[in-house]
C-alpha cells in the first residue's frame, strides 16, 4: 500500500539517525547524517502532494531499530534502493509523484556512494 511504502521511508530516517550516532567511521557518520536530514522533507513532500489528490494515508507502521554493526549500512541502503525500485509501481502513476520518488531514490543512491568513501 501507499502507507507501507511511506512507512519504510520514514523508518529509514530513524535507522539512519541511530547508526549515525553509533558508527565509528567519520565518512559513514557524515553520509548517514546527510541522509536523515534530507529524507523526512522529501517524504513529507511526497505524502502531502499525494494527499492533495488521494485520501489521507492511515495505518503507518514501524519496525524495531537495530544497533550499528560494521558494513551493515551499505547493505541496508542497497536493499532500500531495491525496495524503492520494486515497489514504486504500486504508487500513483502521475509523473510529478514518480519524480518525487526519483528524488528519494537519488538520495539513497547518493548515500550509497558516500558510504563507499573512506
């Protein structure tokens, strides 16, 4: 559902913030900080725009946050990128909505790139 898609994005902010505080890598700390500072505004804009045309989203969910471990965040963001690619087709087809999803996926890709920097 739309709400499930958005719930994953909001959860990613919380997970990234926790790992940002726990990592011992400065590059990872910075990459995760950039992500969590940006994802909420992008997701909020997506939802507000959708709710101008579609019913308000209800039934948000969250999953437990996990503690940081080495090399975990890269895999997490690769999986998030795959989730967005696989599930964006369930979202409304309007080009402006899909463009907002593109911006979110660009942020995920940029985060993956930054996580490769040492």
